């Protein structure tokens, strides 16, 4: 996923990440295609633009519902 934005807003709203620019992924790895709510294996992962240029995959800032349980790694270029 990629996005073009001339004015990036990041690091201004503390834990209210939804008020800032970001990329957001929704992953359902639960096997249930009609879940009524988030459950094990269902993730919302928000990738913070404050990590642009961070080349350490272990230090990416990930947030969102169940994101701490998501099997995610990567680089922010």
C-alpha cells in the first residue's frame, strides 16, 4: 500500500492515532468470514507515518485493534 500526501500529520494526537495520517490494514485470519466483532485472528493494523525512513523492522510503530498479536513485520521506506 502506498499513499501520496504533501502535508503529513503525525505525532500530534498521542494515542488518538485515528486523527492523524496513516495506512490502515484490516486482516481476517480467523477463518470466520462473518464475525460479529473483532476476535482472535482478526486485526486492524495502523502504520504510523512517523516511521518514514525507519529501516529497523523491529521498531515500527504499529497500533490498532489486536495489532500487538498480528504476525507483522516490514520496512517503512
